[in-house]
């Protein structure tokens, strides 16, 4: 027996596009699918309500947006300052599987109804996605890559994605898809893994092979990258997204305002995710060590570097906002100090500080993210026929990112998510 339709009347509805919000709006949904959206005070509303005969619930003191999308997470990682190397050494894969589920549900309770996992090992992302896809489970939608491609000893090599040469790369892409991968993640430059090689990692031919094989398998390819020269090269190879997108050289010493590169990214609609919280969260961590008197000389050097790097990252982000790049929201949650409880809202506030207007920020966190995932026909906007994934807020998100901290309800596929 089909459930009766529910109609929610809200003060203002932001549909996840760049369009103006709908004042005094009604959204109708049934069996997890949005049936209609229309203004409450109209003849159209009277006729539609009569035809649909929903149960009408009055939330005229609340604001509605689509569920949020986080485009860059690591669900199997704790986000409590633990290094990946230490987690892998200390934890059984079963423990990491439970942690991944806990992180996914923590994110959901904070309004993040869709997550893209940008790198997990031990086949943990595949099992988690299968479990969360069960109809009886209320959980976020996941887009996963499995283990990211990296050179031998490269960034995140502990996750099991070490590949060298075009043959290994192509075979690994095929294997990941066989297991259930939705996209391919390429570690094209160095990162925070201890002892990993610095600078560019793969050869240009290897990168081209990875992107080509992903596309042959109808999967997008995205790249972890800290090199403008490499970004230019991968644009020519058909890359679909840039993770971190710092517009800085490998030493991250200066922001390069490359307007031609920005225009090429914008015109090709290459989605960029900035993970602004990645370094700024480390600063108070080290400051606390200094306050307690436990900071080493290395800690103080790291703190000074993080302060400088975060300043440059924010400068780069502001430039990319000015250039109207297709920015999505990615937090790096799970990695180092980025947790699944508070990081997303911190990231939104940093994006706002970097110059994003409220409507653009909402779109980046919802509809644009869904487009980047290739899921616009399923979720991301409050459109009839799509999943009923939405949030109710007591503050107006059109007035600032802090509204997402005033969360009253989360609904996923038409089912209310317990927030406690």
C-alpha cells in the first residue's frame, strides 16, 4: 500500500539552482519522491492540493533547501588528528568499516545527504555503499572511487592503489569498476603521506592512460593536484575535476592568478573542490600545544607553515570565485583533523569569507555538486521526480552560511533522519 503524500509549507524554499527562492512554498512528496513544488497562496495550490490530497504540515517558520553534498571525504578515516599510517598500523579493517559507517551517519545527521568518498582502502567503500543502498537502511547516497591511483610509495599508497605503467593503471581502473567504483581518483602530485615522493608523480603518458581508461569505462576522472602546469596538461587529457585546486606551484609559496587557466576550467566545466578546512584546522591544534607547553620545534614550524598556507589557499579561492569557476563543496573530512561533525559548516563559512554569494554557495553545496557527480536526474535540487532529500532550517540560508548550523530536520528519501 502506497503511503499518503505529505505536503510541507515553508517560509522560503531554495531549490538548489541559482534561481531566486520561492516564498511561502509547498513541497509535496510521496514514497521518497518529490511530486510537486508550488507557491502556497495561489489558485494553483488549491487545485493541486485537492488533486493530491496530501497531509499538510505547517512549517511556515522554517526554510527549506536540498540535502547537502560533500564532494571530498575519506569515510574510513577518523578525522581526529590520526595519521593514515598510524590508523592502518593500529586498526583492523573491520574497525575501519564500522568507523566508515559511523562517519557516514554522523554526516547525514548534520544535513549531508550525499557524500563522495575520495579514497578508501581494504574494499571498505564498496561494502559500505552496498549496505547503505539497502531499502530498509536510512543512509546517505555515496559516490566512491575505492582506492585512489598512486605511484609506488606515493600519496595514500597504504590504501592499496599503487600502480606503475599504463598496463597496471588500466587494469586497476577496470578492477575498481568491477568492485563498484563510480569514478577514478588520481594522486597526480604529492600529498601528506609520510615519506611519499614530492612533486609530480605519474608520467604524462600514465596520467593520460588513467583518464582515458576511466572514460572508456564511462566513469569520470578527478585528480588530487598541486601544480598549475599539471592542471594545464590534464585539461588537454579530458580530466573531469580538480581536488584542492590551489592555483599555486608545488611549493605552495604564491598564488598564480592564471586567468587563462581559469577561463579554460570554466568553459570546459571542470568542477573544482577546494577543501579549505584542510590546513586551517591544524592551526588551533598547534596553538593548543603551544599553550600547554608541549609544542616541539617541528610543531611550531608546522604551525607557521599552516598559517601561511591557509592564507594563500584563501587568496586562491577568492580569485577562483571572482573568475566564476564551477566550485563544489569538498571538506576532506576524515583526513587528519577534519571530522564529520563540524567540518562541513566550517568549510561553508570559509567559502562565504572567500567571496561566494549565498545563492551560489547553496548551489555549490547542492545542485552543482549533483551535476558534478552525474546525479542531477536523481538528487541535488527540489525538483518533481527527484528524491525527497531536504533540510529544514530555522535561519535563512540566503542571509549567510551560518544558517546551516540552525538545522531543525533532515529528510532522506522521504524519511526523517533522527538527529540525536
